């Protein structure tokens, strides 16, 4: 069956996938875009989780990839932040989507970057590189997070200034957000760092910012991580999260999971 208005092949829902409609698309630069889709009433998730999404592949079957939901669990729409991989099976097509297009959405979100996987604490640090920011956009707009933690920090390390997606919203501490605009001004901190281009702020990798203490500037509490009070979430390349996991274990933190909450949790932002 063909959709006559777009001449793109119509998608069929399956037991595991619903078919949703693209509502809006924003291109941040030639490597990065974000988009919003409809949310079915049956779609429940915890802020920070990921889900499979996709398009119809050349063989007619769904071509799916894991994506962190970038919007909070209370939002009526669902937002994603995506890389554009040159020749990537999915993103070479996905980057062309437009409002009105159809997209597959998995019915079973999951993941470890959830507050359920962490023990109670005072400061929540969310350390991200590249598109690893996505789950933290979701969490930083969830009012529960501001009930659980006194300080909520997003650290975002990118190569170039234009990779700082959602920078305006984050710098404004979600001032326009209907649910967290009261708590976030006093509790939320945004720490961007740009490593391959001149930038008026931080320009070192996250590990160097931790080492020098620069990462903690303006955040109430000690200028170093403390397993008693600090909880950490990390999302980025495999290399980055492995290095940080070893660092936190060495500093006396234990890794948490949904089954056994701990002091830090990790999730890879992509495979490879
Ligand atoms: C748990 C989980 C959550 C994910 N969440 C997101 C998300 O929110 N946003 C997102 O854009 N991607 C996310 N990904 C990656 C995503 O699943 C796909 O890999 C990505 O959409 C590219 O798909 P592709 O078919 O075009 O290329 P693929 O064949 O999947 O990837 C080709 C290569 O591109 C590189 N690559 C892929 N994704 C990324 C990325 N995000 N950042 C940098 N390099 C990358 C890797 O080197 C990879 O080997 C997630 C992956 C996992 C496992
Ligand atoms: N974003 C771009 O402009 C760009 C341009 C060309 C191609 N690409 C493609 O996109 C892919 C992903 O690029 P990306 O920019 O999203 O991700 P990335 O290469 O992982 O870099 C994102 C940020 O993470 C930092 N980082 C990388 N490894 C780290 C580690 N082990 N510990 C601490 N920090 C670390 C980087 O610092 P450093 O800068 O010091 O590495 C950078 O600030 C690349 O592999 C490439 O194929 C991206």
C-alpha cells in the first residue's frame, strides 16, 4: 500500500511496534538532528529509558535501532535526538524525515539510566558525550528528579559548539518548561564543554574537568565526587563509559541496576 500524499511506503503496526507520525524536525548541524513524534496512549516509560525506533528497510522489513527518549515521561509527544551517520543504514534515511511521515516505535522501553537504579543521594551528576545527552534531557525535565536530588547536573562534552544541542533550553534552566520551571532555576546546573573548537566555556574532556575541579564550579557541595552524597549517570561511547566506570569503582562507588540500586549507572550511547 502506498501513501499517496508522500509517496512513501505506508508502515504496518506489529505486535512489537506501533506506527507513529512525525510532528516536527530540527537540524542542529550536519551531524545532529532532533524530532518529535506522536505518543500512543499505551506507551509508558520511565524518564531516561530507551526504545527501538525505525523505518521500513529496503527489504520491506522494519529497520530498527535503539534510541533514548529525550522527552520526559509526562510529555504528550515523544522526542528523540539523533546522529546522522554517513551511510548509516537507518540514519541515512531517518535524517530525511519530515512532519507527517510515519515511523515505527517499539512498545517496550527499557534501560538503566533511571532513578530506580540509584540509591538516594544529594547531587545527581549526568555525564554525557555526543548524543549521550538524550536520556538526560528527559530526566532533567522530570519533576521527580528535583524531589529526589537537591542538585541536578548535566555535563555535555562535544567536539564542536554546534554539537551543543538544546543549549539555549539548558542554559535557561528549562525556564519555559511547564513542570520544572520552578525547581530547576535553584537546582539545575548545565556544564557544557567543547573539545575541538574555541569556546568561551570549558574546553577539556570530562575527566580533566573532574581532575581540576572545574566541573564543580558553581555547584553547591565539594569540588570532588563523594560516594556518600553523589549519584552518577553516564551515557556516551563505550570507551568513555568504561573509563569512567573504572574511575568511579576506584573511588568507592558501586554500579547500580534496576534490580539492585547503586551509586552510579552507565549506558552506551551507541554500539561501535
Ligand atoms: C541503548 C542505546 C541507545 C541509543 N540512543 C541513541 C540516541 O538517543 N540517539 C542516537 O543518535 N543514537 C542512539 N543510539 C545509536 C543508534 O541505535 C544507532 O546506532 C544510530 O541511530 C545509527 O544508526 P545507523 O543504522 O545509521 O548506523 P549504525 O550501523 O547503527 O552505526 C554505524 C556506526 O556509527 C556510529 N554511531 C552510531 N550511533 C552513533 C551515535 N549516536 N553517536 C556517535 N556515533 C554513532 C558508530 O561508530 C556505529 O558503529 C543508541 C544505541 C544504544 C545501544
Ligand atoms: N561531531 C562532529 O563534529 C563530527 C565530525 C565528523 C564526524 N563525526 C562522527 O560522529 C561520531 C561521533 O562523534 P561525536 O562527536 O558525537 O562523539 P565523540 O567522538 O565520542 O566525541 C564527543 C565528545 O566526547 C569526548 N570524548 C571522546 N572519548 C572520550 C573519552 N574516552 N573520555 C572522555 N571524553 C571523551 C570528545 O572529546 P575529544 O574531542 O577530545 O575526542 C568530545 O568532546 C564520530 O565517531 C564520527 O564518525 C562527528
